[in-house]
């Protein structure tokens, strides 16, 4: 009898993601086709995984951390009419019946009446008998277990392999990941300070055109389908910036909708934060209320954020009948139907009755007031009490005093060296973007590893606050922050007041531990304008390091111009695989790396590392090595090899000090001679 592995052993072997027990965030998933995420999405996925799992330690059960990256809204009573509707439904004792896949028509009619009262109109309706005077009917609506599930189904329905869904940056990173998990590609439209972090229609149009043109060139020789941009995700209000486009921004919304409609690009209008717009007179305006735009718009509503019912997981979608049919089909194929109770709750919260609007006004007057107070609280904690509206100052002083006592004065001076980004004050929601860029280059002592650590990137920023305060939050890479040289974090100011205040105090104390003597250089990816300086460093480095090692004729033949031309010619191919250390515009050194699997039977390779001769001995080489190592870990690599000449004693000492072990040797042809090289092995994690 042939002995085979047990079923569970085989399952473990074939499913690597379940082998390790995880705490916190589960496995983030993979693409529909099993391939690696594209670089845009991979960066988001790794940053979220780092926040949710990697940064956390083995003491998490005994010593819980403080999660400022939570997506939970403020602790507030759920919307009463939704609760009443569910209780009434349960008391009828009609739970024995299976629900229809599309949801009960009675509930869909309530949702239809609501969106029509809010201004939804279809100016190009179908000719079915049940179409009303607004051009709509119940077949324009369905609901399911959260807008997240509906979003997955929408992307799967409207896209084919290679199609692109455009999202803004900043964004809700998990939606961006879901685009690729559902089978499409995600690309980012940066929201910029000069545009007040709002969508710029001209930039939107140019981005769509550029992507479509690129796809046409890539696929023009292939038969069959040519991918294109199929949708633009318009989060209004934006998560996480809190920016709102309401009736005051009607012209802007029209331009966004028009750009997409003319290019055959659906607008996915995510309105889940709509009702906690702070200004009740300028709540987020659905694009489907603009005449002529309904059939090109897919609108998402939900109970989770605004209605304090996140645990229920209830959302609904409004769209052209064809889109709704596709979603219903997917619901039937994947989960049969959504729970009927979800529809009941949605119908209780979203309907056109006078009672609903009366309760709505009372409920959201109080809830919006709480969020505006919370905004002032985080402003006091970050910028100081003088930044707060006078009406809130005494309340904030009182709550801070109760939370931290004698440290009240310290807390209310604000966070040292931390601020809000320019032109970015939330107008809705409960997220604040904090700018930690001034901490970049500062050092702290890592007791666990007995070394000084320099904060150069967002992972080190998160490591610093976790090591000193057990605080974690989502960093800029998680939300596609558009400014790569800045260090930012997304903070939830809806968490319990005492927890928030104590966390900020701990961050304050941690920042005071930093060595104020910052390094005068930064490490970043290389740019085209760096290539000439990099070429000079390489030529000078070779002549300095290999004098009397490599033949003089070869070294004398090296020249700046030829090396510059080679670097410039290969820049586009290798631009993502080179880090430079720069002081202002001066390049001090650089590292080149290769993440291609199975390089000499190793996961990755540090191809070269050069330092300007006048800067040797300042630790720049070590910092470049560390940055490269981190990047390889982000690429999912487990080990790395580095080759250096056997006669280069300085390099050998450098790599040995970093923990490298010689595991291989080889002969390397340089010029007309051959030289022996050592291969240093590094375990990355």
C-alpha cells in the first residue's frame, strides 16, 4: 500500500498562509489569478500587514497595545429607527422564511423612496412598466452584508483581466487591495495639497487617458480584449482625509462625472461617511443626483460608519439595472442571499417618511456635535489648546485633566515636531492625518537590540512608537499618501477619550527621548538627475578601493562620462532597485539591489554599494544596507547574497560586522583578468 501524507499535512504544504498562527490582522489575501500584487497594491498590502501583524510582539496577550489605526466610529447609540425596525421584525416571528437573493421588494422600495427624495434621477430610463417618474424602480437597488462585499462584487462584475480601477491617494487601502483580489488592476490618482486634497478633473482626465494609452500600446498586437480603465472610485467624503464634495462643490462633481462618462469609465460613488459630514448644509452630494449621470454611476450606502452600526455589516447599492442584476447573480452564486434582517435595518434607517427625517435631524445634530468636539480634541492634543475653538476649551481641559492629571499642561502644549498636513483639516469622519516628517533622521536607543536606530522610513516610525509606547497606527504607505518623502500616520480620534489622550501623552514622552542631533542626509529612491553623481562615486570608489587590487590599466580606463551614460540609459529599467543617500542635492552614496528569485540560488542580491570617498566612516554604508534589507523583506525575500573581491579587506570587515557569512566563492572576470570573489550570505529576518 502506497503511504501518502495525511490530508491536513497536504493542506498545510499547499497553503503556506495558514501555517503560522497569527494574531491581529488575518492574511491579507492575494490576487484573483494567484500572481503577486502589482507594486502599487503590494506597497499598501505590506504596510497594512506590518501595522496589523508584523510590528506586534509576543507579549500582545499579556500586555495589549493601543491601536490608533482602528476603523471604528465613535461609541454612540445605534440609529433608533433601524433598531426599532429589527425588533419589530423579530417579534413577528417570521424568521423561518428564506430571503430572496435580491432582497424583499418592500425594503427595496423604502430604499428607492429614500434615494429619490435625496435627488437621484435617471434621465435615460428603460421602458419597463414599473419605471417611475424619476426613471427608477426597485430593480435599481439591492443590499448585502456590507459595502465591502458589494464593492468586491461590483469590481468582479464590471472588469475583465487587465482592466484598471482608478482610486485616489490617500485612499481606504483595503478597497485598493480588494480591486486586485477581485481580478482587476488598481492605479492611484494622487490628491495634492495644491488642490486642497480634492479631485482635480483635469488630472483625472489625463491619468485615465495616459493609462488607456499605455494599455493600448501593451496589448495592441494581441487578439481579443484590450484592457482599459473601467471605473473611478470616488469616496465622498474621502476616507481618510475627511474632505467633502457637497452642493457647494456641484461644479466640481459635475466635471468629475463628465470626465468619466465621456471616457466610458464608471464612477463608484462611495457615500458611506456621507451623514457624518460636519456641515449639515453641505453634506456629500451623490453624483447620481446630477441629471444625465445616473447610468454611469454606482452608488454605495451603509449603516456602519454614520449610523453607529458597524457590527451589523449592512450596505446597499444603487445603479443601473444591468449592474444590479450582475450583483444579484454573484450574491446567489457566492452566498445565496443576504440576511433579511439587514434589509429591515436598512429600510428603517433609509426611507422617505417624515418620521425618519425628524429622527434623523435630532440624531445627527447630536452625533455631528460629538465628532466636531472630537476634532477639536485631537487638534488640542496635536497643536495645543490654543488651536481649539473657544467653546470646547473648558470641556477639553476637564477631560484631559481627568485622564492624565499632573501631565495636563504637557499634553495641552501639543505633540512636539508633529502637525497636520497643509490644507488638510477633516470635514467629516473621524480620521486625522498626522505629519511626523520632522522626526525623520532622528535617533533612539533600542534597548532590546542594544543599538541606536535612525527613523528614516514609516516602518521605523511605527517601530519607534511601538517600542517606546506600544502604540500603532496606519502609516502613509497604507493609504497611498502621495508624498513619498513625508512620514505620516492615520489616527482615529473616535476611540475612547481617555485611551486617545493617554496614547498622545505616551507619544509625547517618546518623542522627547529622541536624539535631536539629526543626520544631515536622507535615504530615498534614486532619480534621473542623480545618475551623474552616482557615476562619479562609482568611478572614484573603484579607484580608491581597488588600487593595487585591480590592474591599473583597467582603473585608469574608467571615466565619468561613459559611466554616466550607462546609468542614464538603464535608469528606467532599474530605478526601483536603487537607494541613494543624499544631503540636499548632493549624493553621498548608493546601493543597487536585485529582488529576482534564485540569484545564485539565493532569494535576492545586493549588487553594489558605493560611498563617496569623503563620506566613508559616517555610517552611511550601514544605513544603505539596512534600507536595502528592509526593501528585500518587503519584497517577501528571506535571504540575500553580496559579492566582494577577496582582496578588498575593508569590504570584508564591513559585511562581517553586519553579520554576513562567506558561503560561496567564484571567479569574476574584470577587464582582461580574473579575480576571486567571496559571497556573503545574510538571513534577512
